[in-house]
C-alpha cells in the first residue's frame, strides 16, 4: 500500500491558502496557520491524529486559523482553501457550513455546485457537479477585529488512484 508524506504536499496547500480583502488594507496584519490531521476511529469515536503520512482512502481534516494581529479591524475577508490534486472534498464537512466551491480556483458559487447538461431527450437539465471536480473552497469571513481569530475547516479523502502519481 502506498504512503506519502504530507509535509511537501501540505506546504503546497499552505502556499495556496489565501486571504482576500478587496475593500480594506487592514489585512496586512492577518496571518494564516494551516494544519492537517488524519481522521481516525478509536473506541467507537472520532479522533484527530497527527498527519505526517497518510494512506489512500484516509480522510484528512484541514484547519486554517486566520488571525488579525493588527490594531485595526480587517474587513471583507474571504478565506480560500485549495482541494489538492489526489483528494476529494468530503461533502458537508466544511465549517462554517456556508461555503462556496470552485472548479478552477477563480470562479466560486454556493455548494453544492451545479451545471446545465443536455439530457438524452435534448432538453437542458440542472445537475450537481461531482465533488471530485471541486478544486477550492471559499468562506466569507466578513470583518475580523483586532487581535481576533477565525477558523475554517474542511475534510478531504485521499483518492487511491491518485496516490501513486503524488509519490513520484
């Protein structure tokens, strides 16, 4: 069974975690700390464990803590978390639950994403986009007061077919 180390992969995710504040510059003092933990079961209950390595089929929980270390309030903040290649977003795992997703990391819409497809009968129908196509999640954090923090979390499952490619 393949295993892969998360530190290089996690560093890529951490580099892609972003914070946007289009209407304010107080965000200069907002920092982001990202962590990943494996979701395991112990004695019938869920436990989060260190995630230095992970296996296909395992679930990881990403936690991003946004802190405003500045003296002024940061406004209009949005937190963006990529869904790494080789993983699949676990539906319903995002917290806060009011989240948007993207297929390209640029355009976002409320979860679940939908698209119009042409049916066999030639009519257009709206269908949910498979979560396997999600590439990023985004939360609107609004304002973040001085010395305050906000946390966003989401889970991904490591896809068995992609792990071999990630380890090369």
